[in-house]
C-alpha cells in the first residue's frame, strides 16, 4: 500500500518542477521587458540632444538664410547647403569662431543675440563675406539656432550709391560754382565790354557742361532702372551712325579731326533709335576727346554670328590695360584732369554700357597705349520682322514689343 504515495510524490515533484520552470521563464521575460523599457527610456532621454524638434527641419529647409543648428556639445546637427557653400560649416563643426562664441553665450543665458561678422574667403585673394547673424536658443536641451544672411552685395550696392551721390554732388558743384564766380566777375566788369563778352562765353561753356551732365544723369537713371524700352523696333544703323556723327561734327572740327563712316550697309538692328544714337554719340565724343588734332575717327558696322557690331576706332592716346576693366563705371576717368579739361561728364561710357545691356547686347574695348582704342557695340539684328541674337533665340527686347 506504499506505492500510491510514491506515485503522488512523483506527481507533486513534477508539478513543482513545472511551477519552478514557469517562474524562471516568467522572470526571464520580465527581465527582458524591463531591460527593453530601460533602453527605450534611455533613447528617449538622449534623443532631444541628437535630433531636431518636430517641424524644425522643414522650416529650416525653406529659409533663404544660411541656417545651422548646434547641439549642447557645439556639434552641427543640421546645416543648410548655403551655410556649407559659404564655408561656415565643415563636417559637423562650425568654422566661424565668432559665431561659435555667440552661440555659447546664447546657450548660457537663453537670450537672442544679433550681430554682424565677416569671414575671409576660402581661397587666397578672395574677398571677405559679410553676414548679418541672429542666434537663438532652440528647445530645452541646449540646442542653438544660427541664421546668417549674406550682406556683401547689399553693402556693395550701398557703397556704389554713396559714391554716386558724392560724385554727382562734386560734378554739379564745379559748373555751378564757376557760374557763380563768373556772374560776380561780369557784374564787376560792367564797364568793360570785352571782359563781359569773354566772361559771358565762359558762362555759356559752364552752362552747357551743366546741361550735358543733367541730361546724362536723366538718361542713365532711365536706362539702369531696369525699365523696358517703351517701343523697340527696327533701327537702320546707317542712319543712326550718320545722325551721331552730325551731332559730333562741331567738336571734331575744332580739333581738325575727320569723322568717317564705313563697313557694311543697310544693316537693321532691333531697339530704340534715340538710345542707340546716344550711345554712338558718346563713343564718338569720347574718341574725339582723347585723340590728338589732325587724326581720324572711323565708325564701321558689320554682321557677325547673327548680331550687328558697330565699332568706333580712334588714333588717340590709348587706355592703360589696368584701367580697361573700369572705364565703363560711372564717373571713372583714366586722366581726371584731362577729362575735365575736355568738358566730359564721366558718364558717357556708363551710358553706352547700359544701352547695350538694355538691348540684349554688350560693349567691349580694345586699346593699346599710344596706338588708339576701338570700342565695339554689339546689338541684336532685325531680320524678317523679329530680333535675332547670337546667344539666344529670343531677344530680351522682343518681349517688351
């Protein structure tokens, strides 16, 4: 009768072992679950320092400024392509020390800061770039947002504007001051007819100079404003050249300079008649002013690659190679004393350049000191009722017609 208890004991043993196995398995599962939970909690805690808050990346992608996000260790989490192109960011490092110092201050006290910095060009001889920067805290995990906007072009334009205003003021002041002095002199010489006549002639000269300057300023302002030419159309080059020569004949005769026209005939360009005559007149005036007496100025035209080229060649003093890149700037003079002595306004070649651009063309110069200069105005041709340009099937003026 002892065998039943033995069987019971075995059953109980098996049950105990099963219970113990279930406990162990449950413990293992619980440990695994707890470990997974701890890992997720760790990741959740670390994530804000390594990733951007929701939506920030989308906003940064559409910002026009260079954008950089730094983590609490000053590592770059996100940088726009502009920031890398300007050299502000390399790899995961912010390269501008001044910006880095500003970011640390913002992280320390949480205050938004604005400043202006300059960065050197990445290549030797490259100009510095000026940025207007704004640095702000981003979230509560030590991240910092840096926005940098390139101000180099704006500052260049502002410098050009200041120089232009200063130059205009100076150029206006000279004839106005001369007129004032001459008027006082004439008043004091009222009893001397010869002196009055001489001073009156000087007054007419200064008044003409003032008139030309004001007219050139008006023309330049209208052209460089980017306004489309009101009524572009076919312009006969022969007629434009002869008209420009007629307007310069008096000045050329005073120096015994011969003005001649040549080249291809019956060419038709596309543009504004009066503006093209003005550009050609300025080129011829410039050639006369810088040519010695008893020489020739030749105006010639030809067709090349679907465009019309009108060249003005002189036998003058030539232009130094170092100055040839700047001669189309407003008020730039190779020889200021000589230019003022000839009555030039310093705007003629700038007007030529803007007329060329307004017509979808260009102006270039060849010159050698002591051998004269040749200025070439390249214009779109007019064929079969439409403009033709060598570099494009559609001329900028065609849309303005």
